[in-house]
C-alpha cells in the first residue's frame, strides 16, 4: 500500500519595478527557502524555462539601467562557466563542456574579466 506524500514545493518571487519605457529600475527576489528568506536585490536576472510541449525555451532577460558593461561581462562569464558545468553533469558530455569552458575563458580574456594567458593570441603563445 502506497501513501500519498505531499510534494515539497519552493517558490521564487521576482519583483521588477520599471520606468515608463518598461526598462527595469529595480529587481528584487525572494525564495521560499527558509535559509534565504530575506528579499535580495539584483542588477540583472536571466531566467529560462524549457517548454517540453512546444520544444523551445522561454527566456526572461532583465537588467537595470545601472548595471555596467563590466558587471554584465562578469555575469556572462560566470553564467557560461556554470552552464558548461550543468551541461556536463546532465549529459556526461565532457568534451562539449570543455569546449564551452574554453569559450568562456576566451570571452573572459577578451572582456577583461580574467587575466590574459596568451592562449587566445594569434600565435597561441602569449
């Protein structure tokens, strides 16, 4: 005999204040997770959902006017590295994940997020 167990649910609340041109001025979020119960402020949020029925991604990309290009570069670098790690964990495709990390390093060097190694110089020697 199986018992009906109540599913554990968590909630993520995102509040976005926009100006008259629909450009985000403030992004605040809160998780129902008890360990992170306070509201947090963010300069950007990139949220993606996979729609299995339509076989496509829904994305919500938000950033405030105050977010600098340098901050965006750092965020993108970190996200590409995280996506590579997530992809490898989900698929065990280590070579593709390595290529993604390689691109992240290229991006990081070209945008100044990480120090130059010379790996991406034309001669490859730095």
